[in-house]
C-alpha cells in the first residue's frame, strides 16, 4: 500500500497537459496529437476508462479543497473480439511518474479500472 493519500478519478480535459508531459518524460517522444485523439475516443465513453491518480496534499476544511499533484494514469476498455468471444477488460497503457513508482500507485490505478470494468 502507498504512503500517499491517493485519489483516483476519471480524466477530464484539464489533465491533458499532464498526460502529454508524463508520457514525453517516460518515452522521450512528444505525442500530443496521439493523446488528444485518445481523449476524444476514451474520456466519458461507455465501456472505456481513462483514470487519473492524484496525490492529495494538505488537509481538507469546509472552505478549502485539497490541493493535488498528478501522479499517473491508466487507459482501458471492455471489448469483445470475433467468433463470439465474451467481452473482457483490456489495459491499453498505464504510466506513473518516476518519483511515485514503487509506491503502489500503478496497483491502485489497476484495481480502480478493474472495479469499474466489473461494475459496467
């Protein structure tokens, strides 16, 4: 389990720059157009999942929301192939910032997407 207070949520357009940046840092290739296309195809689409992991910083009060730090993301979908195969979950990518690797962030992202797929 992670020592971080991690929140997993669905991606939104404000996450795109962080996703492009993290992917570029890890792969050493800038693929902005690819990630814009993935957003179009996966965000808020039935049977498709684009989840974000954030580290919550500080404490929450009635008047102040948590501040967060982007940690990583996972993309998956439920699909069925030909010849009458049963639908099943597929993970297309999972990326976690290097400073957060080894702390269970990827595992929490994976568990969250699996729960959503099972409940679909």
